[in-house]
C-alpha cells in the first residue's frame, strides 16, 4: 500500500515541478509580490503624483487667513475678495481657478459657513488639507491671544511615552513587541491560508480532470481509491512545500540586498556622544529589533511546517472528496462554501479578536478546533503559547486530518466512478456507509 502511494506521490510531484509554469511562477511570484506592494507604498506616499496644479481663490472676508494657508505641491492659494456668485463663476470659468474658498466675516472664536465651490467634486485629500491649515491658523491666533508661546506647545505636543515590553519565557525575561508578534503571526497565517486554498483547489481540479477524461478508470484498476487520493494529496503538498522553501530563500536574498542598499544610503553617525539622546521613534525601532532577535524562530518554523502540512491534509482531503463527487467545476459551488467558510472565519477573527487578545478563551478554542487552528495558532505562536496548549492543538489537528482523510476516502471511493449525476448532501451521506 505504502509503495503504491509513494508512486502516486512521485508522479504528482514530478509532473507539476517539471512544468515550465511552476518554475516561472516560483521565481516570479516573490518578485511580483515585492513589486506589487512596492508600488502600493510608493503611490500611498506620493498621492499627488500626476495631479495637475490647482489654483484656489481665497475670498477671506474675515481677514484672519490672508497669506497663512500654505501652498503645497498641487495646490496654490491666491487671496482677494469676491462680491457675489456671478463673480465667483467668472473666477472658475474664465480666470482659470480650480475653486473659490469663501470665508465669511468671523472671529477666530467663531468661524462658520466656510464653503468651497469648485468645477468638480474636490477630493477628500484637498478638503482635509484646507481644513487642517485653517485649524492651525485659528490655533495660533488663540495661543497668541492668551499669551502662550508656540514653542512651548510644540514641545508639549512632542511628548511621547514608549513602553518597552518583556515577557517571561523558559529562557528567562526577554524583550517582546506586540507589533512584531502580530506581523510575524499574520504573515504565517496568511501564507497557510493562501496555500491551503491554492493547492486544495489544485487537488480538486486534478481529480475532476482525471475523472472527466476517464483516466481514473485505468488508474483504479491498479490502485485502491484511498491510495490514489492519499498519493495525490501528499504529492501536491510536497510541491507546495518546495515552492514555499524556494520563495523563502528568494525573499531572504532580496531582503538582504535591499537592506544593504538602504543602510548604505543612510548617513548614520559612527559615534554617539553621551549628550545625544535617542528619539522615541529610535527607541521604538530599537525595541522592535530586540524583540525580533528574541523570537524562537525554530519553534515558529517548526509549527508553521506542521500546520501547513496538517492543515493542507485536513482541507485537501475534503477538496479531493468534492472533486470526486462532481463532473465539473461548476457543480463544486454547492459543496465549497461549507468547507471554505470556517477557514475564512478563522482568518477574519485572527486579524481582530485573536491579535487583540491572543490568550483569551476564544483564541484558545479557535486554536484547538481543527477547522480554524492552522490559521489561529500561527497568529498566537509569536505571542507565546503554553506548551500544553500547543500539544493539545497538534493532537486535535492530527486526529482531525485522520478523520477527514477517512471521511473523504469513503466519499472518494464511490464518487470517483460516478458520472452524469449531480449528488446531494443526502447521497454523500449514503456513500459513507457503502460496503467495499
């Protein structure tokens, strides 16, 4: 039995790894991901890129803001007075102004009725900028009225308290960081989430393809359905693990190269005198680096591999059962939702409830239930989880995927040879009790 399963594993593994598409995507995927997120961050920090200059005429009847609203890259403010709406339209249509900002007569204690008339709907960024600038002017006027020095206020506003966290571990007290723990856990969880979906669907499609081409009838003459299912699931799991390892190596190499370029471009002082004090940002960055150095990466990687494989086996067998029960992908929709919903549920809760309270009762039970534990436990691991909880979760996961493999095998052995009929949940239940 084992020998036959290994033959199927070898076939599934080599047939996919040797494909040109596998090699191309394995190398290009990390590069595309880095490029994709790089472009996102670039455009987030350069929101005004490609935006034309907008001239705004400020009709300031209060006299409080003349010359005080600062220009920016894509906004220029010109000051004056406008008598009525007709003149307002003239400025927008004939004088080439983008908009007219009307400020009524008012004191700094009561500025109301400000309006912005433009030739199109102003963006939220433009409105927020003007509001912030006007608020700053009013604040400065109020400070001046009460005789308060602005430098004192700026000094007070710069006050920042940074709490350096630490946790008690088996190796003693070690530095920790909630942000670093959340980031590591979230990355591991999303990788498992994506891989289960990606390769689980591959198992399902492979089964449907072999079934529709009637190749399965030839294969079944030499193999038992359970041997074929286990070989197919395991082979594709090894393909995913291979691809993941290559991605990690590429990302590590890219990260090292990028870090070197960034650090070499920074003018860091060679000596720091005793008079120099680290800013709150530098302290926070230092704390994060210390926390990153203190993580038990052996534990994290080991747990990732375990939950990656066990989670895939748990869901992959169910995907294989779905593939065997239907004749085409269109018919899979009625069975996909009950299987994928717990995984989506776990991923959503992992981003909110679990990260906010990783030691809570809900987080504990979600990390024990096999349907949700691959995602939730990986979010909790960087925060520190008692060994007994990890052991219980792993034991439940092993029992869970053994049960789903058995359950899927019962459906697979019947459904793999069924053609031309759309099965119902009731029929799937009957298949479980058919004799060999």
